[in-house]
């Protein structure tokens, strides 16, 4: 199975529902073209933070 490469723009904040958002980007590979797998990678990177996807570009 081929991996998919994603360029992602997202934002995150420590306390769900309150506080300011911090914008960021992430680029990397996931096993398939899946928003769920991208979110899993971001949750591993920002444990305990609320994460919101802004844009995913697949290559």
C-alpha cells in the first residue's frame, strides 16, 4: 500500500472552547488519503490540545 503525502494548515489551543488559537502547518506521510489519519498525527504532536483543520493539500 502506498503512503500519501499531505501539506496541512491547522490551528490548535490548549483549553477546548476558550482561549486564543495558534496557527501552524504540518507536512508528512500517512498510510492513506484520510483526514482521520492526519488528525491522529496532529493529536500525537499536540497531546491534550483542541485541533481544527484549516486545509489539506494531497500530493
